């Protein structure tokens, strides 16, 4: 199997955020233009790592909507 297909198969097993990061870097390499600065790329990688380790959490859109509605109805 060609190396590119092996890499693609492995990349497809990554979580969505990491696949997005990889896709962005690949597209950036084709365009020759900076899509994300190195600082933003590092920040994205840091946030992904924090989220996957459980160090940070996320809130659902529905939970946020309920909280905002509760605040607005006061």
C-alpha cells in the first residue's frame, strides 16, 4: 500500500479536531500561504490536548442556550 494511503488511514482514526488540524496544515502546504500562524497552531494543539485529557470541559449548545435564556428572563 502506498505510504500516502497508510497515512490517510491512520489520520482518519484521529478525533475530528485533530483531523481538522491536519487537514488545515496539508492545505496550507499546498497554497504556500499561511492559513494559521505557528502560535495559533500551537494554541489549537494545546487546547485539543487539554480537552482530550479531561483538563478542560465543553458545554453543549443547548446548555448554554438555557443558561442565557435564564439570565435574560430575570
